[in-house]
C-alpha cells in the first residue's frame, strides 16, 4: 500500500539555522504531495503542495520539490524562526474522484523546536 | 470562501457516557469528509470517511460511529466512552479534484475520565 516516511525527530535548531526535513514515499500511481504544519493545540494547516514531478511548492519561506526519480518531497527553509516551532507532516494523496476517495496518507510527523 | 467548523473545542466526559462531536463545512457542496484521531500529539489515524450523505466508511473497528445526515455535516458518536477514546479529534474536508488536499477543522480535545 501507499506509505510516507519522514525523518525521525525531534529536530532542534537555533534561530536562523537551515532546516531540512526529509520525506520519502511509496505509492502505486502518481500522487500529489503535501506538507502540513500543526502548531500546539491546533488542527493541521496546509503549508505547501505539489501535484506533478519537478513542481516546487513554496509558502512562508518553506520549499519542497516533487522528485519522482527519488520519490521524495523534502521540506527546506533557509532561516528558521522561533515561530516555526511545530509538528510537520508529509502526506500523499490521489484524485478524490478515484477509488482512494481523496484520502491522504500521512507520515508520522516531525517535531521541530527552534531556540532563540 | 470555504470554512470548516468543529465543536466543541474541549470536552471532558466520564467513562460510559455518550459522545457527539459535530463538524460542518460551509461554502462548498458534496465534499468528502473525514474524521481523524491524533494520539500523543503525533500520528494521525483515519477513523471514518464519507463521500456522500448517508455513506460512511470505517477504517478501524472501534467504539465509535459516524453519520452524515446532511451534505455538509459530519458527526462522530459513541454510545459509551472508554478511557482509550481520549485524544485529539480532527475533522477534514476535501474537494473532488486532483491535488486539493484537506482542510482541517481546529480539533476537539477529548478527555475521558
């Protein structure tokens, strides 16, 4: 079945450090890929997405590129802030009109803590 | 614009009591709807999903049930709560198009005591 593997956390960085959170996937077919962020006590928010190979999703200084050849969608940010402290989830999904009914498959989440 | 409402935000219930969590979506029609549970602030477990009124699919057999009485309303219920039902419950919706992803509600923190 489909699966998403994220790097183990927690990740602890100093402010202005470079961030990479690795995400690789296994899927039958050609999924769309997503990164979600969850701040303490809140629901998940879509951070960025990509729907085809070589697409780069970007938002709030975060970027991720859909690499079909390596089945990866690594999240990067050049300079993290304390306010970026959260849990980050990588996910994949297919067309909601297909047999998967639009269900997303999530990774286990990576806790990021940024210190001043 | 589309919005999703989930309530209550927090709930403390005794073991054996009933449960009803409600989720409604505005600004769209015929959404796919989902209930997730998140334990220990990390992993997400899909509980139920629905592709239309009265159509419910269960991913994990458990003490919970779901219903969709209206197009944009999704309810999570239990007749008798267990301690193991404690967790953070998230409702989400998705449109019927490629790459749309989910929009999540703000979640309900349920503590069974």
